[in-house]
């Protein structure tokens, strides 16, 4: 008996040590990797301008009013800048911490529902999921939205458990929902409300709504969410129409955002994003309906299943589709996978280990044949540099998959933990190697081409807007013949653009010191027209030119 207890203690210490390793690596690789365009550049620049400009109510991008999203993440990142300085590390830190917080919440929720081993499995599954690894390392709003929605979900589910401090957990649920709304809008409240309504209809559990502590929960929610909206509406007379009608309802119901995809788009994203757990994920999706609550009893697993399914269906029905949108479904999915019967889990994890070893072997072979596999293009020289990092990732996956395979996945928790750690480390190693692709996805080389002594010279962005250039130069640019997502701000500040390219030519020729960013096609067109320009820096798609 004592030997079994000692083994369990050693096992949990091992899991804790692996968790600490992942946290250390997770945070360590935030620095040094250039910002991806467009999202990382955009969401790193807005808080920089917030901090430098001092306007904490209306977010700004390139000095223009930018109210497509609420400001919570911008506030948090601006505070990171104030503490750690403006850098890639501090730009990504808030997102990375919310990702780690999401894993911790899911571990807590699963442990409370199914026991400590279930908690370890859920945390391992989520931390090893491809979509979670990638989005937890990038500056996007979807990761922090997922954290707050997961906090709301966790609080609500734990409040339903007999013997729990229901008021304490519902406090967490209401605050999580409110902060989610301040992160990405009404969707953070609409999804939980819809899931609750569907669950109540399916189970006829009428008392469920009375457990929400409406008397103080709703006022608290409004106290947190209303002030910023009130202040913004007072500053911008068209805020309510643009923010709610255009950015919420029109984006969802129409093609105004130009993000149309096929109805099955998120099905493909789900299959890829849940790697390496695609097999148990599909099992959960197609069998979760069987776990309906008994009359009068609350079923957390059935509620979680509705949550996952509703997120997938809700965004599939939208006319605006982007891959990260379904991230809020992944934490709930991880809990459902961890709670599968042990015999089923062992079988699924064994299949996963074989597939993991196969992926590792495939990547290892492919790393030696990259020149034959990568087609000719401007990106090719940079992707060829990935051969060594891909080899390292391949070995890691091959070892972790083979280890679990050799053990026959006899212990479901150990198998899940080792597979999750292997995939998480592999994903982080590959993301670290993304530095090699900086000329493909980042404007850092363009920004570095401007000498420090000329950082105050006139700077134009012609027929394009590179989201990361302004972050690295820590200044705004004059837009020429480009509006895009800056259209709202430009309508309020028309003097911040040069709409006519001929006017730009006249202004450019009159200056002795100036710089401009443009794509290579535009540059070649200008050279054919005899415009005096000299390339001082370039990446795959764009050039930085000087007047001199």
C-alpha cells in the first residue's frame, strides 16, 4: 500500500516538474521572435500608442481612432510595456499568461469534477493541442478571450457542485464574462447565455437559472462592462452604431468583413487544431450527447459538450470566419477528452502515440528533402532554413510517441502527460525557429533599414500598411492611397492620409529627406515613371525606400 502511495507521490512530482519546464520554455521563447503581420503588429502597436499618447479610453492605430475591439487587452499590454519596456517579450507576455492561466483553470475544473488524475490529463491535453500552442504564443485577442470565457465556464460549473461555495464560484463566472466582453465584445456573454439556454431546454432543468445569483451578478457584470462603453460613446458620436452594429451584427450576418469561407471551414480547422488529439476529440463530439443529466441532476459533461458544439456551429453560421474563432471550444474539449473512460483513453492515447511517432518519422525524412518539397518562390530560401529545426522537432515527437507506444499506454494519465509535453515542446521549438522566416511575415527588416538619425524624417506607407513597422520604429506613418481597417479613423481625421498618388509624388520630389514603405510592384511602377527612390531595405514582399 505504502509503495503505491509513494509511486503516486513521485508521479505527481514528475508531472509538476514537467509543468514547470513547460512554463519556463513557454515564457522564454516570447522574446527575440519578430512580430507576425498583421495581428501581432496591430495588437502590439495599439497599446504602445495608448501608453505614449495617454488616451486610455479610445484605442488608436497609426494615430487614428480604432474601435473595432474593446480595450482590456490593450490596457494590460500597455501596463506590461510600462513595467518591462516596449519589446516583443512584453507585447506577448499578457497573451502567454492568459494561455497558461487557461491550462491551470482547466486542470482545476477537471480535477474537481473527475479527480486529480483527470486534472493532469486535461491540462496535458490542452497544453499539447496545436491550436493552443500557436495562439498562446501570438499577440491575438482570441487567447485572452478564451481565458476569460474559460474562467466564466469554470466558475459556473463548480458553482453547481454540491458542497461547493456557490457564491464564490459564481462571482468568478460573472467577472470572467464581464472581462471577456471588455476583451472582444458581446460574444463573451452571448455564447455562455446560449449554452445555458440550450442545456436547460434539453434537460428541462428549470432551477438552473436561479443558481446564477442574478440579484448581484448582473449588476456586477454591468458595473464592469458599462463604464468604458459609456465613456467611448461620449467621446465618439457614432460609437454605438459602429461598434455594435457594424463590428458585431454586420460582421456576423453579412460579408462586410471580407472573411467568407465555406460552411465546413471550421470542421477542417477543428481537425487540424486538435492535433494530436483528433481521434479522442472526434469521439467526444459524436458521443457526448449520450451523457445527458438524470432528472434533477446537473451534468457538467453534457454542459461542456453543448459548449463545444455550440461554439463550432455558432461561428460556422457566420459570414465572417477566421481560424482562431473556435479557440474557446478547446478548453472544454480537453476536459471531455480527459473524462473519457480509462479503457477508451488508453486505446485512443495508444493510437495517438503511434500517429505521433509516425509524424515524427515523416518530418525527419522530409527535413532531408526540403529542397525537393518546397516549390520555387520568393519565400523558398527562408523555408529551406527550417531543415534543422524541423529535424529537432521530429526527433522530439518520435521519442515521445515511441515511449508511450512502447509502454502500451498502460497508464492513461502518464501517456497523456508525456504526449502533451512532447507536442508542446515540439510546437514551441518550431515557433522559436520562426525567427528564420522574419523576412516573410514581419516588417522588422524594413524598420531596421531606417537609420536612427532619420527616425524623425517624413515616413510614408504607400498603398499598403505594414502593421509591425510602426511598432519597431515607435512612430506613425502617413498613409498614401490606403484605407483598409483604418477607414473609420481616416473618416474622422482625413488629414492623416494622402489619397492621391500623384500628390504624393509632388510632395516626395519636394523633400530632401524622406522614407516610404511599399510593395515591390508599386516600387517598380514608380521607377518606370521616373520617381527618384533608393532601396535601403527589403523583405520578401515590400521595400523601404529613401528619397536620397
